[in-house]
């Protein structure tokens, strides 16, 4: 029981650490819990993803709800990719760095291409280009966080549709 309480407290502290107010804490926690359930993801992983993205989103002027929506989209993309948790972790780390900086640079893009090529394909689709053009865009500083976030918002229905057609595995059932 003590371990479960500590785990819950640690998740809440992670949300507080990225600027979630005491008034919003339970609402944000419940929304992220919903994202975890919808995407058959572990709650701690979902909150970890959100906390990596939230600072960058806030810096760029996006709302908490937009950050939560992007967290859901990225969780769906990870599940669709079939990437291991380690591959996804590194790719998301690079993506989060790019969002926080305002642009995805060449090093971050290389990490995404190496660890999670399907995410790179989604990024290319979000920008309306081929994957091969991403490196040139990164070099020119054109892989902006704003462009990425707005592009992902346009892909939301398509991504959700693909996710809805995905065949669940045993691990998904265990997470639920």
C-alpha cells in the first residue's frame, strides 16, 4: 500500500515540477490517466512523456490541453511504430529537446531517424514533405516546433483512425 501511495505521489510531483498548479493537478492527472487508458500505455510513462513536452509547449505559448493532446498523439504514434520502450525513449527525448528549443536540429533528427523511423515519417507528413527532405529542413532551421505541433494537430484524425485499427497485443490488455 505504501508503495502505491508513493508512486501516486511521485507522479503528482512530476506534474507539479513542470508547472501544474495545485488547482489543476487533479484535472491534469485525470486527463493523462484517460490518455494512458485510451492508448493502452502505462500511466507513469504517459505522465513522463507529458512532463518532457510540457515545458517546451508552455515556452511556445501552447495550452495545457494542447500539450495533453500532443501527448496522446505521440503515445499513439509510439504504439503504432512497434518501437521498443528504449527506442521510443531516446526518440522522444530528442523530439522533446527540439520542441523546447523551438526547432529540431540535425542531431536530434538523426536520433529520431535512428531510433524511431516511423516518427520521422510522421514528422515529414506533418510538414508535407518526404522523409529525405527533413535533414535539409533541419539544417536550415525549418523544422520548427510550431510547425510540428500544428502539423500533428492536422494529422490527429488520421493518426487516431490508424490507432483504432491497430491490433492490440497481450501487453496492452495487461496495462488496461
